[in-house]
């Protein structure tokens, strides 16, 4: 009886011990599991606190070797022709679009007022010449009488002075006649060079007032040499050093978009326009066939002297702050390095970089807000691998 009671007590103690051990094991496992989950949660939280970014390396610009700019045609030589004399238009010989040669008669002006002035001037000259002839004869006679001591030298000197004075009057009268004759020659409007008439602003019988470009007078004709044309474009300062006289350029015109024509760079203005940051470039176009018209528009494609091309980055990578334009790059230690850049050309979604980057830089495509030098970042798994 006693042995049975003792065995039962031992069994109960053993069962209780096993239950206690099991409870302790459950507690230990729970604490260990919770600690592991805490570490995982902490690691996940720390990882989420570091921004994950996508990176890419700068590419060579797709259009690094060319530059497209709008341009305007101008006549190689252009001369607005104003009247130098007043009167009435007697006749005109060439209408707009007509070809002319150097010295060809364009129009003739009737000048009744000038004609009367010329007649008066010629009459004054004839009178002065008659007076000087009489003064010359008188002076010679008085010089002969002086030899006989019959008159005083003072009187002879007076006659000589009168003769010389009348000679000066004749010269003045001759100059006035020559001036009026020169003006009369302007009654014939002549072409200043070979070309074509691009404007005619008068007609037969119209009142003509002498004037020039500094007055309100309107030019009677405009003559232009269009066998060659000047094509003007404004090139941004970043590209000025690559524009060389003698270089070639291609252009298109709106009325023939599929045709490509060639022009030669002739010269540059040699100065930067402060308001636009560009320099004026002049190109020469052969227009012997009359294909292009002065004042017309052209789209010019300039071949640049830049064999290496330029680096391009996504526009989303750009950071703008009070210190200028920057991009964020990722170093070997996954820390951000901000680099200051200059933009050569904005192509919309793509930016061409003038300076500040190398082809080996890993550029963050969409930098997070507040990114700064030394910021730790994670690189997205699908980011471009270094090239």
C-alpha cells in the first residue's frame, strides 16, 4: 500500500516537472522568436529608412554633332533708291521682278524748278564772265598808263583788285552751275548694280520730293542682288567656338520640306548679344536659279566640330537650388555625391550636358527630396549596371 502511494507521488512529481520544463521551453521559444522578429523588424525598418533609387549612366547625345536653328534669307546686296531732286515722275522703265544691269535707266524725273535755277545760274555765269573780261581790259590799260607816270599806283592796284574779285565771282558762278548740273543728272534714276527690282513705290505723274533714308521720304525703287543670298541664324554662346568660316550647313524651306539644300558659313558677328546670349552667323547661299526669296524662312542644320559628342541625361535627374544646376550621383559606398553641371541643350525629356559629368558617373534618375552629399541610398534591383 505504501509503495503504491509512493509510486503515485513520484509519477505526479515527474509529470509536474515535465509540464514545467515544457512551459519553460515554450516561454524560451516565444522569447527567442519575438527577439528574432524584433531584429527582422528593426532591419526592415532601417532598410526602409534608406531611399531606394534607380541609376543610369550618361549616354552620348543622339544629336551631338548637329544643331537645328531657324534662319532668314536676306539679299546679298540691297539698295533702296531715293530721289535726289524734286519734281514729277516723267516715266518709269522697270517694274517689280524685272532684271536690271548696272547703270540701267529705271525712271526719269521732270524738274521744272531745277531747270529754271540752272538757266539762272548759267545767266549769272555769263554776266560774271563779261564783267571779268571788262575788268581784265581795264586793269591792263591802267598798267600801261602807270608806265608814263600819268596815274597813281593806288588807282592801278584798285583796278587789279577789282579784276581779281570778278575772277572769284566767275569761279563761284561756275561752281553753282556745276552743282545744278550734277543735281540735274539725278533726274535719271539708274540701277546701282546688277540685280532685280524688288519694290516700286511711285508711278507716272507722281510728285517727287528729294529725300533719303533719314527723312520721311519713301524710296522710289528697291534693287536687290538675289543671285546670291545671305542666310542669318543666331547661334547660342555654347556653340560659338565650334562655328568656323568655310564650314558647311544644310537647310530646308517650308515649301519643299523633303528637299535639302547646302549653305556655306561666311562669317560671324564676333560678339554676343547680351539680351539673347547668341551670336549672329552669316551663311552664303547660291540662288542663281532664283529658288529662294529674300525674307524667307529656313530651318538650318549646322554640323558642329564636336567629334566626341555630348553626354545626355534624363531631365528628371536635374536638381535646381540656390547654388545652380546639379545632379545626384552614387559613389562606390552607396553615398550620394552632388555634381554641378552646365546644360548645353534642352531636348525636352533629355538634357545635353556641357560639363560636370563623365560617362562613368552613376546618375540618380529621380533624386528624392532633400538629397544631399553623403546621403546613403539603396540601388534598385532593376537599375542599370555600370557600363
